[in-house]
C-alpha cells in the first residue's frame, strides 16, 4: 500500500479522517489538540477536547465555560489556531481558524452526560484565585456552556517520513494543496 503522505490529496484526506477519529476515540492524538488564541499579553495556548468535526463545512467544535479566558479572547479577536502532534503517524497538523461562539445551546447541553456538565458552571468562575484546590463548587449551569466553532481557513501538515520531511499547505476556498519547503 502506498504511503498516503506521499500525495497531497491523500494527505488532506488523512487530516480529516484523523480529526474525525479524535471526536470518537479517547486515545487518538487528535482527541486533545492545543488551542491557541490571541490575548492582551500575547499568545495563549491550552489543551482542549475535540467534540465534533464537519469536513463539508470545514469546521471543528470545542466546548468550554463561557467565563473562561479563551472566550473573552475569542470574542475580542476570533483568530485562532489548533495544533496536533500525532506521534504514531509522525504527523504535525496545524489549523488556522476563525471562531464563532454559541452560548447555552439547549440541544447540545442535553446530550452531555450529567457528570460531564460539571465542567461548565460552578463558583467561582474559571481563573479566579481560590484559597485551596477544593474551594470550588462545581454546579453545572447551561448558561455558562459555550460552543466554540472553529472555521478552518488553512491546514498545514508536516510528515516526518523515513526518507523525507513532507510539508504541505491547503487553504480555503479551493483547498488545492501545495508542497512547501520543510
Ligand atoms: C486533557 C485536557 C483536556 C481539556 N479539555 C478542555 C476543553 O475541552 N475545554 C476547556 O475549556 N478546557 C479544557 N481543558 C482545560 C484547558 O486546558 C484550560 O486549562 C482551561 O480551559 C482554562 O483555559 P483559559 O484560561 O485559557 O480559558 C483541558 C485540559 C486538559 C489537560
């Protein structure tokens, strides 16, 4: 079988397949991307869970607390990036995105198991100083539940092959791929 990372089309297919796997398989490298945003003091990066992927709309979805720093940052500046290092595949995936935010989505909230709803809401709000690690009441609150939809505008891959490092870029609107110098 030929290596999918030797061709542009199959490289892009790999990206979408691996992203889709991340929404279902807790052990997939794409399960926990790093989300980077632009903050007042410069870049901010944190681990998130990939909740949904739509290859047709070219979007991915992340869930968070409305009161988190990332929501404030994305409200001010919707430019974001997602980064994934898939060690098993020797593949780095970089996604350039713009974010839209949806608050308190009742349909999505109803699909979240009760114990997982505890990640959204609670007192005090995320980022506030507390006297002890357990000085936090995790009361789930749908109003604090925010969906971050990342609209992907560019995908860049770097595959570390045994013979070559292959770097490729795919960008909206055509998603035509190009090899670029690694
Ligand atoms: C494995 C892992 C998964 C995480 N998933 C999420 C997530 O899906 N959403 C989220 O808001 N925070 C998630 N976090 C916590 C964030 O990394 C971060 O600490 C928190 O959201 C506060 O970030 P902020 O202050 O930049 O908004 C996760 C952390 C880890 C270690």
